């Protein structure tokens, strides 16, 4: 695959098409690419400035910490407890996280909170690991973390400077992400080329530590039955996978990099196509795809009502 491919996935109810979605698929060999918001798929790159500054000051993070910093976790108790442990270890007030309290993405966890009448907190927010890392970055820089989410803040300026370097861009356009942080907008080729650029830079060891952390703790990156987690759990060799909102999924083994983007933002469609293609390309086994088909094909009464056609 050396150009943008387009795959259509159709959802059928009783063999009649109910909806169809177009998935753009590209690799780091396609120099044309397309403009997009990576959303949370940017996180493996986004935490490098923190790791770089920490390393220069003789501070290293373990794989568990790195994985949760670069996660979009499901808000399970395991995730929350690790974030609390990090907050205590580095003397950070996690209540200062900018992202709002959120219902855990993990259904059973959310149900348990409701049954126990336990309020959701900022640590249940799927982006709280990234936000906590930015509070820590501010602390290490010895600067005020007030408004750390704004593009004018030194933390965001340092990240922006790094993005310009690694994605080879003179200027970068931003929107506002769902969690309130700047959301980078760039070409898919620049994004995917960033993997090779970072591997040929002074950040090589840091990227490898992120790659290793994702693979040693895939359940922290997403959570139970999350697609990026299942991709890493079922890869034939180490593979970094990261999902993003509005139908984005990024995967790399550091030699080849893939990007999947659903044109209408449907996450169900991009998950099905990405796992289908990665299996056909022999990067992962069939389990992630078959799990998704099983989950998405049945209604709440466990009756099979949907089938899928990928063409």
C-alpha cells in the first residue's frame, strides 16, 4: 500500500443496507496524504517534550507511568489508582486537571459508580493521564500551571515547537480538543513521517520507551475491550496502536505506519476496518476483528441483528 486507499463498510440489517461509511487508509509512503485532526492519536508524540525535559534533569518514568500519560483510558479503577499514585509520588494536585469529570467509558465501572452513588471525577476522564502529565511538566519547569491548556502557555509552546520539528512544519493550525487542549491539524503524511523522523533524532530512545510502554501495558492505553488495546494484545510482533476521536486509528511497528480515518467520524466503522486490514496484512490475528463483529452485531437482547460488508 503506497497511496490513499478507500474502503467502504456497510452495515446491513436483515441483508438490507442501513448505513455505509468511507474509511481512508494511508501509510508513511504516501506523500500526498490528507488533512485531518489526529485527536488522541497524537498522544504518543505529545508526551515526548515532558520525557525529554525530565531526562535532561535525570528523571525517568517507568513504563506504567508513560503508558497512562499517553492514554485515552476507560476510567477503570486500575487507571484511577495509577493516576492517584502518580499524583502522590510527584506531589501534584490532580484536582487542578482542566478536563471535566466524566462518566467512565468502561460500562461496568460506570454502573458501579452509579449503584454506589459515587460521583465521577476528573480522573475518570479518558484524557486525565495526558492532563496530569502536563501538570507534572509545569512543576518540573517550575512555572505556574494556571491555564496550562491554553496554546500561549509554556507547556503548549514547548509541545508546539516539538511538533514543528518532528512533523517538519513551519506553522501549525490548531482547534480545541474535547478535553480542552489544543488539537493539532495537519497532513497525514507529515503525521506518519513523524515516526521515522523521531527515530532519526535525539528523541529516538524516548520514542522507544513510549513504544515499549504501550506494548507492556496495553490495558492502560485504552482498557478492557478497547480496539487499540486489543490490537496490541493480539499483534504478531510489537505494534503501537492509538485511537483518536472522530474515527481515527494510528498503528506503527516503527518500520511501517498506518493511519485509518472514517470520513464521517464513525468509530465503529474505523475500528472494524482497521482490525480487518491489519489482520489481512498479517500484523495482528483475527481476534480484535471478530470481537468487534460480535459486539456490534447484537442488540441488548443478545439477538444478532447486524452484519457487515467491507468492500
